[in-house]
C-alpha cells in the first residue's frame, strides 16, 4: 500500500509520553496513529481505548498503608457501617 506523510503538531512532552507508553504495547507512534484512523473510519466513531491500569498516587498510598493497618488493627479506628463514617466526616 502506498503511504503519504502527514504532519501533526502536538506538545513535545505529550509525544514523548505517548511514545513511551505505546512502546509498552509494542507499537511505534506512526503505527498507533494508523490503527486509530483505520478503526475510526471502520466504526464511524472514536473506536477503542488502550491503557494501562495504573492506580493514582492517592490509591497507591492507601494500598501501601494496608499491610500496616492489617498487622496493627488496634491502632486504627473501625466502623460498623458506612453511615457511621459519614457522620464522623460531616
């Protein structure tokens, strides 16, 4: 298949981040754009989502606390219901 060049303007940091992520999927930048456009044309919509399941910083911190909390249960307040938690927060 004959190919043509297309120039796009994007933020350099976005391209760098995307290139690094795409490499984890075994894709280069050009191939990923081609896949996106092929699927868009085929499905007549934004077609797919490719992402790594990475918890955000807050979730990572909470997960890191869990072993300590499990090991030393008496150091941490426990609740009998979600309503009880909400009452304390309000």
